[in-house]
C-alpha cells in the first residue's frame, strides 16, 4: 500500500478547500501561486472523490496545454503521483486511475462543444478576464445541470486588469453573487515557494509603471492612465545585428500583400528581447518573399492564416512552422512581450515605429482606456509575437496501483507548518 505524501499549500488559499460556496475567485498579482494552488486543488479532488468530472476552461483551448495542464503535471510529479494518474498530452486529458475521476479541458473557441457538456462537478476558468459576459453566462449554466451532482462549484483565476471589466462589476462592485462567493486576494508575498530572486526580477520588470505596480505587484484592480501598450522598449545602438552572436534566437513572419508582410529576427537574452533584423515589404509577390528569407539561418514561426504559403516555403527547404492562433492569442503574445526589456536595433525602422504607436482603445464617451488593442499597422508586432511563441511555450511548460489514499495538506506559515485533512 502506498501512502500519499502531504500536499504543501500556501496558507492564504486554505479557505478555498473548506468552502461550499458556488463561486471561488482567486485574484491578485503575479507569482502569488494561485494557478499552482488551483492545480493542487484539482488533483486532491481527483484523489479524494470517486467518479467526478472537473472541467478546465480557457478562451482558447490550445493555450491550456502550455499553462494549466503543465501545472497539473508538475503537481503530479512534485508529489510522486505518477502511478496514480494516466493522461494524454495530445488530447489534453488527465484521469485518476483509482477513483476514475477525471479532468477534461475545453476552449470557448468551440462554444457548441462546451454547451453540450454535462455532468460537471467543478469548473476552473483560467485567465478568466479573457471571457466576456455571455461566455460566463453560458458556462454558469453547466453547473447544476445534472441534479445528481451535489454542490457544483466554479473557480475563476485572474489578474485584476481593468476596473471596468464585467468580472469586477459582477463580483466586486455590484456583489451580484454576495453570499455565494468566496474571494481570495493574493500576491507574491503570500507565496512561500517563490524565490526572492524571482520577486526582485518582477519588481525590476515593473519599475516605475504605476499600472503594473498595482496589477502585478499588489494584485488590485486598476485602470490604465496611458493608451501606449509598450513602455518597455528603446532603440539600442549597441546591440548586434549579427545572427552568430545569439544562441537563443528565432524569427517570425507575418504574411501580407495590401498590408505589409514582415520578417523579424529576435533573441531572448536574460531579461531582454533584442530585435535585430527586419524585412518589411508591401505589394511583394510570394516569390520575392521566399527569396528574401530563404537564406536566413533561424527557424521561422509564421502566420498560420495561410497554410498554403507555409507548405510552399517548406517545399523550398525553408524551416518554417505555423503559429498557434485563436481568441486570446494576440493578448497572450503581447503580454509576453511586455514582460521583458525590448531593445531594437536602429535599422529596424518599421518595428520602431510600430512599438511606439501601438495603443489601447479609448472609449470616446467615458474616456476609459480599454484592455483592447488598436490593431492597425501592427505587422511588426505580429511577427514579434510569432517569433516569441517558442519562448512562451517554454515559460508555460515549467520546469494501476492499489493505494491507501489519505489526502491531506500542509499549510505553510511563517516559521511553522500544521497538518489538515482534506
């Protein structure tokens, strides 16, 4: 008989394990551990409850593979539970061998499939700010559809960006579900498992930006005071444009004809993204494009809207793959670029123009700066998003047996621990 070792839980999240309220909101800053806790929560439920189904949702299903699914796999590995679970990376599914309970994953980019889902005991919505109000209403209707399921619950995970967002209005301003909602706020100082070096790096990244100080560090609702998307970039005359000077470089390609088609090469170096090569073309034929990029030495991640172009490039021996696209993928790519200091070689003149001009929408009536991009003249930024896709995947991919199940967890407090049964 195998004894399962205790799960290690940050104290701030313990109320989520003990509540029977319908909605659980985990919100706050970066590095608070809320996503990892949600994964621990799900794994403990699979171990403790027979034949339950947990649904994990995100706006775009494909992005789950590089975020929540990898967190679940890390929880399984960290707790030596590999023999207790079977899973499929291709199908994005995980099942507890002993209890028969499972986690299924869906994206709201396939709404018909989501609406037809039944017999759901628990729902986790990752990056809940990606959902609009109608998405939330449709997902909420899944809870309690099966009368045999006792106390169905939903957990929403989010960083509080934008005070006008419907989630802030529903759960914080209007309190529409008051009495049936548990809200837990956390930031990196509530996480005993994050290193001091990581905390310092986040502080350095945020710098003097008041908006990200509030949202990423303090983890509180805030509104933007400027329409500029990128404030983390500069022209750097000292960066090299020599491909051989970079060990970790990639290229991105955004197709176009009436609008610009752009090829960019960049490298991730420490806390910096260095953009060092650019090809910017308008009204160019496909052959002219292929000729321009065929001798570039890096793998290319290209706009997947035109798979025919990618196929033809491959037939010419060009190392190219299509980018993963879908609802939410633009924001995810831009958010990744905002994590780093961006240094742009002076010869990349169109990239410089776009990073300086790229902006958020501003509501004409209210003057509120919205969390939506003005996607005009953003071809260089699109190419940069594609080129960093591999880096994003690496970041999000963190580093049948008869068992006597006695799942319990250890609450981490300052200087002491205490055990509790789940």
